[in-house]
């Protein structure tokens, strides 16, 4: 299997969402990113959008916790990681989903400024010496404690869950 890596620049189509891996049981964040395909029109002298490609960017461990706290719908982002294309058939035809398992994600400062705040020691899931999955990974029942009446988990609650700190 070819390990294809790619970098994308686009905008979030919704706030980052907390998910739990069906096989791993580990929490992660999903960033839905729209990438506009643009070209320069020589006649008008302007850049024109010729289409949009949508990606789900998966952010695991600390990166996931940080993404949930950092980004919101509409934010311009840059993401780099391993590309996968999943296809399946439905009654309406063939469907596809473009996914990037992120190695890195950050704000695109071409359109504004950003600041950086380093996480504290022990923050997140990738502190291997402190990480005991059988004790610490939340299960679906525990997620319900963090959900609102619509079943959604706030950014703050998700970050606490990912960092394995009790919710306030």
C-alpha cells in the first residue's frame, strides 16, 4: 500500500467534533475542511473558484484536544498527513470520503494572525508513561455525562475528556 502524504489549506465547514475510534476506543477530533480549487483567469485578471473539495482531517491525542480548543467554524487551516479515500455504494450511487490522518494542523496565517500557547506537562493522551488505556479511555456511557440535551459535547468538555481531567 502506498503511503500518500498531502498538505491542504482550506476553511472549517463546522466546529471540530469529538469522536471515539470504533476499533481503538480512543477519542479524536474531526475537522471538516473545504478546499477551494482556484485558478487565475487571464481575461479578467482575477482568481476564480472552479470547485471545492471536502476533507475530514483526523487529529488524535494532544493534537485532537488542542484542535477542539483552538478552531471554530470558518477558521482557515493548514493540515498535513496521510491521505485516504474511502468509497462505497448506496442506492444513490457510489459515495466517497477523503480523509487525512493529520501529522500536523494549524491556522493559516495568510488571512490573519494567530498566537501559540503551549500545553502544560502531562496534558493530553500521548504522555506514554502516564497513559493507561484500560483505565482512562472514556466509554460511550461516560461520554453521555459530557453531552448537552442535543447529544453534543462542548469544546471545553471534550478537551477535559481528552485530557482525562474531570469535567467542571
